[in-house]
């Protein structure tokens, strides 16, 4: 499934809710549904700089595809990273680097996050793109 197909799916899911409390609940549920990150990946080097809460991001590259796994100690942030993983994991470095992540604006995420969470969201996207850049340089 393409990045844009996945984004459209997420936009559709969020459009079912008018109230932002319901959207926050959906984010929390998405975060709770995510597989916990293997303890061996909860290292200082996997922590994302720029996030107020702690977010660990692991990227694995095989057969031209990047698989991301992550975890956060904050419920809403865990949901945000779960969305990013859903969109970007299983994609090629080129597709990740070329992606326009329009779902963030479309579901109203950016405008409903505190400034510190918005900065954290940008830091997560930036880190995922940095992995994509590093893996594309290797191949």
C-alpha cells in the first residue's frame, strides 16, 4: 500500500469524529494497540531529540524497505508515533524522503497539539527521514 493510500485511510478514520476528545482517544487507542518496543532498543542513541516525552525509534533496513518500531512514555505521543509508523514503515527510503505527510494537517493534528508536542512530532518525522536518507546512501 502506498504512503498516500495509508494517509487517506487515516484521514477517513479521523473524519468520523467531530470532537477532539474522541480524536485524542483514538490516538491513545492506536498507541496502546502498538507492539511494545523490545527493551534492547530503548537506548540513549534511539531517543529522539526534541521531544518533551521520551520517544525511542528503531529503524531496520532489509530488502530495500525500512521497518520502524517505536515507543513513548506518553500516551498521546505513543499514538502519534504509531500513526507515523503506520504511514512510513514498510516503505523504501526514496518513498519516505519524497513523501508529503499531508495527513498531519488534514486530521487537524498540528493545530490541536501543544507547541512542545508539535515540535516532538516534527522531530519524529525528521528522525525517520534521517534514517531514510542514511539507508538510501548505503544502497
